C-alpha cells in the first residue's frame, strides 16, 4: 500500500505541480501586500485562491494519471473540498507560525539585489511552513480521494438531491 501511495512518478509530478502552485501563491501574496492594503492573512488567502485554479488543471494533467478521465466535474468538486481543508492548514499554519516567530524573534528582511523589493523572511518562512504542512495531506487526499472513484460524489449528489 505504501509503495503504491508514494510511487516515485506520482510524488515527483505532484511535487512539481505543487512547486508551481507555491510559486504562484508566494508571488501573488507578495505583490498583493505591496500594492494593496491587505493583511498578511488576506494576502495568504488570495494567493492560495489564485494557485487553486492553476493547481486543479496542473494536477489533473500531470499527476495521478487523471488526464484522460471523464470525471472532471466530480474531480473538481472533490478537489475543492480537499483544497478548502488545505487552505485552512496553509493560512492558519502560516499565520500561527508568523505570530510565534514575530513575538519571539526580530523581523528578518532581505533586499533583493538590484531591486527595491524587500522580502520579509519571517513571513516567507512562515508561509513555507504553512505550505509544507498542507503538502502531505494534499498529496494523500488528492491521490486517494480526488482522482479516484470512491462513490462519495454519487452519495453527495443524492444527499443534495441533484
């Protein structure tokens, strides 16, 4: 079971897809904080939502052999459910980590060479912790739930009367 769950191809493909999503999330969150008056948590959430849409299509195309399935609607519903949990883990995991680091240590910043952009390393580290916390749960849930026919979607449709 463990070798089937963590086979090399799926882990590598999912890691690449997750890295693209994480990069989108980091860039979007950073730009939103610079350009608009949003809090750290709001920027985390907005960045996560932007990465969510790219993540579904990239995961479907490149991870878990789901490219040719005719179950896109059901996969989208299940992906959304898993992503809500993941979003909570990411946002609150990063926020709690940041609150802890900010209260215990001084803020660390880094000026990007040949730029005027200062990166708050404390926030970056906190966001990476939050994203790391959600990575493993996402991988397992997407592989075992989202992109697999479990019967859950039919039960949900019956429950909602659709």
